[in-house]
C-alpha cells in the first residue's frame, strides 16, 4: 500500500510539522501510561491530527514508538562519536553532560526504556537492544580501547566493564531522580546534573589512570 493511499498531510498540517507533533504527543502518552494502554487514537488526538498521519509517517504505533526512542538518543550518539576522536579522558565528562541535558526534560524516559527492557512492557525490546544499547556499547568500547592504546587508560582494565560503569553513572541518577531528591531534600535541576557530570568525569579520570 502506498503512502498516498493511507493519507498525506494537508498543506496546513505540513506547515505545522505534524510529524514532530506526533513524536511529542507520543512521548507524553507513553510516559504517562504503559505502551499497551496508549492508543493511536489518543496520540493522534494529542497531536491534533488523524490516525492516518501515524500510518503515513511511522507505519504503526510500534514504528512511532521506535522512532521516538531513536530520536531521543541522537544527541547522545553524536557525542559518543565525537569522543572517538578525542585523546583526553577528561572529555568523557562531556558524555554525561549531554546525557543529562537530553534526558532531564523527560527524566522518566529512561524509566520507560527500563520497563521495556526488564519487564517486557512494549514490543520493541529487541529494537532497543540492537539499535540503542549495542551501538552505545560498541562506541564506548572504541573510545576506551583507543585511550588504552594511547596510554591514557590502564590497559589492564576491561573496556566493556568501563562501559558498564559509564552507563550506570549516567542512567541511575535519572532512574532514581525522585529518590535522590527525597534524600537530599532538594529539586535536582540541570545545574546539579552538570556538577554531577563534572564529578563523574573526575571520578573516571582518577580511577582509570595507570597506577
């Protein structure tokens, strides 16, 4: 079936960027309720458009869900790519900064992914593993291996283990944001997370250096 047969955006809809509206609406809906409870009708209504536009741009609800996840991680993937061309361990701090800046406005997004990955809530577990987690693991490995070859990181350390350390340092403060706010008695804003990014960078530099 051609795209034309399932509907095209009108000039008015095209000018208002209906595709982006659908992604924003889907994000709101999926963060509020589980994947199974979110209907394409609800997403379309939130985006002030028709279900046909979901089919036109994404093919299905799952296609929309996957594109939402993919676009959320574009800034993080770009930063990891840049790190592959850096020789300074301290620059790892920039990964944490980009991660927090990307995720903080929608800090429940990592929770959404964890629900899919650990509890099977949503049909795209393999997509997340293959298109998000595995590429990130490979990027971390390339960054760390390069720094080891240049003598910036202890070559006796396991590159995959370091990657797990970095992911844990990035993801956990988002997953447990409400818990940490309760413990610290304050709202964790961007300034806090940027300081945490600097702390993580110093912590890694100190722990990864050759003894």
